[in-house]
């Protein structure tokens, strides 16, 4: 097994990780909008919305980290495939 054999599956894993974060980001965004539209009079839902906003920001940060690592892996795969 060589470096390229290790990097290719790692690249696919990062693609999946980024997609998983995007699903969470989309879900949190929609849930926040739903609470704003339908549940602003419910204190428990307002607290839940605050937690969702924290999770949304955290997911965006973690997704960006995964994107950076994915890009670094992709660069290495390209370099190794060319050489």
C-alpha cells in the first residue's frame, strides 16, 4: 500500500463528512425558521432555537475545517497521480 492508496479513500471520507455537515446545516436552518414562524410564543422553543443556532455555527466551522483538509488531500492526490 502506498500513500496514494491511503489518500484516495481519505478523500472520499472527507466528501461524505462535508455532506453530513451540510445536511445538519440545512436542518438547523430550517428548524430555526420554523420556530421563528410558528413558535415564538413558546419559551421552550425559543431556548431550543438558541441551541440550534449554536449547533449551526459549530457545524459551519467544522464543515470548513473538513473542506480545508479535503482540499489538502485532493492536492496531494493530484500531485501523486501526475508524478
